[in-house]
């Protein structure tokens, strides 16, 4: 009986492997070109935030960017569009001395030319004060929505 079971077990394992998908290392996200492209945008967002580079953040945003804001967060001022981003982002980093952003990706969903990525973010930043600098931190679940424009993914909301 044991000898007959070995080929059956091997066949089941082979069929299971053929049906499984590879995941992007360190995630439970299926390794697919669109998923990687979206995660590349998220990585560029992280790099721009840590560099305090408002121009790089604007370059990631779609021209029709619109974010309603989060009414549950006191730091959110309300709806935000591309024009407001362009006007306010440089000032947002004016007194910020350092930014560290840790991102744990939870999910990526693509539907044609629209997508979203869900992630957990831990943001730590230092702000210039009279006595030097003061550190703050925020941690929360987040969703970034993206749209594909001219073959490139751009952030439609969630900066």
C-alpha cells in the first residue's frame, strides 16, 4: 500500500504546484506585471516622501487627482485636487527635517485601467521647532487608488 500511495502523493503535489501562482517576495500579492507596476508606483511614493520631494510626488499624481479626505482624521483638511496639491505640497515639507515611511502591502487589485493598493503605513517625521526638532508618528491602514494614463500608472487618490 505504501508503494502505491507514493505516486499518488507525487501526482497531487505536482497538480497543486501547477495550480499555484508565484507571489512577489515578501507579500501575498500574485506576481504579475501589472501588480509589479503598481508596487513600483508605491515604492516611488515612499522614496518621494522620504526625500521630501514635492515635485516627485506631483509627477506620480494623475492630472485628475481627487481625494475627499478622511473625516475621521484631524490632520485632514478636506477634499484635495491636483491644483491644491501643486500649490500646497512644497509648503507641506517646508519645516519637515526628516521622514521615514514603512509600508506593508496587504492587497493589490487591478480592474482594467483602474487599480488600488491597500497597505499599512507607519509614518515618522521630524518637524523643525525653536529648540531643534520634534518627532511625530502616525500609523494606519491606507488605500491608494491608481489610474492608467498613456500606459503609466498614476495616483488618482490617496497621497
